[in-house]
C-alpha cells in the first residue's frame, strides 16, 4: 500500500493509476498529520466490496437467536 499527500497524488496521478491497475492500493492524505482522506483501489475490489472499509458496516446489525447464551454482561464483554 502506498500513502501519498494530495499534492503528490495530483502530480503523479497517472503513475498512481498504473500502480492501482497492478493491484496496489493508494491512500491519499492531507495536512501535517497526514490524515487519510481517500483511497484509490482496483475496480475489482470496489465492485466486490473488498475495498470498502468501515462505515457501511456501521448500520448493520446481526440477527441473533432469542437465547440467553447470546447475552453477555458488560464484564463478560470486556473480558472477551
């Protein structure tokens, strides 16, 4: 995985796209703290959802059976 600031990504965009077509991921950052703001990923990973991280899963809730064995106390959860 390559990490580049926005200015460098603008200057090297064609090269970064070539890297992505070879299967590499590119993270684009900004600011002094190099905060990640975007990702360039192969289209095959995007279409299959492999490149999608957190965010979409935040709204997902699993279906669990109505069974006491699935319930944990706060202490049990923190110990796990």
